[in-house]
C-alpha cells in the first residue's frame, strides 16, 4: 500500500485536537498558510475558543509584521481545487 506524501486531506474534519496539533506543527515548520488554515478549521468547530483565536491572531500578526502573511484566499482556492481533483471520478479513455 502506497502512503500518500500529503496526508493533509485524510484527517477527520471534526477532530479539533488533531487540527490544533497540525496548526502548531505547520507553524513551527514555517508552513504558515497551512497553519492558518488549520487554526481556521479549529475555530469553525470551536468558535468560542479564545486561546486558539489568540494563538492564530499572534501568528497572523507576526507574519504580517514580517511581511510574510500568506494569501489565505489563494491557499484556500488551491486546497479546494486539489480536493475536487481527488473526489472527481476520471473518465476512462
């Protein structure tokens, strides 16, 4: 069985703890767009979690001050496009 190089989409969308861990790992690895995306996913499931909101805001503020704030609109469009290619059945020749 071949392991996917990108297990990003093979996770439970409701697992807040896992998404928070991914957010922190991505931030620590410099994968800032992914980190912000994961923080946003957590906040969709737990919108009143002020600690997570502060963590996300601190990362975004630091990135903005450094001039490295990624375009979340572009990143989210890329994610959506990738997800569509993974779920769309391909026509046989």
